[in-house]
C-alpha cells in the first residue's frame, strides 16, 4: 500500500524500515553476472511501457520496439478489429525479423494492411494470422492456423501501452501499477499530443540514470549554472527538501516544489525566459483543457501551494513526471549491457494554438536537453569509478530514499528468480 510520508513526520526513509539506513553497495550496477540475472528476472517478466495509443491512431498503424534486455523485438499494431495487438517481431518460417526497414537493429513505424517477410514473402494480418505462404504446396502438412505470429501480452493504462513478455503472467497492468497508478487515473494525458523526443546512448548502468532523476539533492549543485548568477548563489548551500515521498510495491514517487514557473521576480530567470514566459519547468500559462485543474489523488499528495512536479518511478524502467503548469515528461531506460543503456526523454504538451505557444514549448524542450546532458555526462564518470571498486559502500541520505528502494527492488526480483527458477544442467556428449 502506498504511504505518503510528510515532512512533519520525521525521516522519510524510516517510514520504510525494510529499506534500512546503512551504506549501500552498487555491485548490482557493475556486475555483468548480475545484469544477466536482471534480464531474466525483471525485463522478461514485468510490464514494460513501450509507447502511447496516439502512436497507432488507425487500423494498420504500427511501431516496433527493441527490447535488448529481454533479447527480443516486438511489433505493436492496431488491428482491423480496432484492438491493440503485440507480437514478437519474428517470422514463423525461418525466424527472420519481420518488420524492419534498412537496418534490422533500428526501430520503425508506419501503416500497413499486412506484414510481409522480406526473406520469403510470408504474410500476416494485423491480428497476427498467417495469411499467405509462398509455394504453400511445397510444405509438408502445413496448417496456416498453427503458424500465426507469436503473441505478446499487451494492455493499456491511461493511454500508455504496456507489454509483458512472460507468457505465464496473470497480473493486469492496472494491478501491477497499484495505488500510485490508480491515483493518476483521470489526468488528461490524452490531451497532450505535441511531442518532443530525445534519445541517447549512455555509458552507465540503467539504474544509475534512474537514480539521477529520482532525487533532487543534486540539482542545486550540478545544475546551478542554468540559473542566473544571482539565483545560482542563492541556491548554493541551500539544499533540497521534498514535499512528499511514497513507495508502493516496486514503484515510488517524489513530490517537489515548483521552482520558477512563473517566478516571483522576472529577474530570477534568464532574458529568453523573461521574453517567452517559459523555461525548464514549462510554459507559465496553463493550457485551457478539461481536467487540468482537478488533480487526481496521487498528484501533489501534500496539497502544497508551492507544488511544481511529481516524479513517478514505475518499475522497472519507466518514469512519469507531471508538472504543475500542465504538461508531462516520460523517461525510459533501456539496458543494452551491464554498463550501457538507451535513454529516452519525451516531453508532452497540449498542441500550441499559435507561434508564441510553440516557441514556449520549444524553449522548455531545449532547456531540458541541457539538463539531461549534464546528468548523462556525470553518470558515465560515476560508472567508471564504481567499476574500479576502489570504494564498495556508499551512504545515502534521507532525500535519496527512491534510490535505496530501486536497488533493493531490483535485487529482490533477482533473488526471487534465483529461488523459484530450477537450475538446468545440460548433458554434453
């Protein structure tokens, strides 16, 4: 059950005694062997967000998603039945990747009436049925009904599309996201369809980047120069205190004050922000859409007047940030090895009505990029020194509770997998 700790209730971390307060090891972020276990215990078994419904608006709309950590590629498509379907991206004839363009390792999207394999021309409907086999009479007792695409569990939550690669999974995505997910229901995500997206290969373990965005303790130091010189001096040494934290099963959230959106004094922000009335925290003018002013219970749980953003860490690799001015961010961290991953940052706004609104959104997007680059660069430095193992235990403060929780959750998934999965010994002749 989600427990929203409040500042006047003492220590954040001590509300969750199972986390402990001792220094932590980051061996789980530098061990190739542990990463291999995470692939099987986490990414092959949990619900993974792969996109939004707006990406497949009509019959035949599709996109692919490479899930390196689970060793597969999936194709997500809206079928003729109007439903969303997901399949392993593999032809049933000889195992060729079914949907790709010039480079097999790159993701793609589009609209089609059917999927046709580039190798031998086998065709599949948007519902995954095998509909055509080249020279079918040459095969032995082939029944096309037995060779449809390999289906993947797919469900939606608030317009977000999730897949689960575990064929034995019986937990719905709504149940998996728990009280935090239920507490976000009704927010107008579907109204925010103006999208800006960044993608980068980062030389760090996937959990380390989540760590960076799951605490704001670093912000007054790492990002100080993004403010004006005077504001930077004010922030220096002040530190950070959240409005609320909550943990709910494998998931967590942090609620933060609002920063400068809008600022109390225009001199607090840079000239371009003064002109456009926008910046890192988003355009200052809230969009005029239904539901934007009625927050669901999981947003600003402290109901604090200075609220600015809530960051939800939805295990394993999806973060959702809802900003008070009326827009939202998503982060995805797709592992490619024990010390590398693909990071995706996506900004969502209500479509602009004029050029000024468009410029305000673009200023937020480019400002976000600068902040993300600062974090990404720092993480690669962190990864290299962690791998030195010169130091093996690290203290976490009370504002780093989500980090402690993330690493414990990942380790717990691995431990459960090791306990419940029988060891297979192969005979070698």
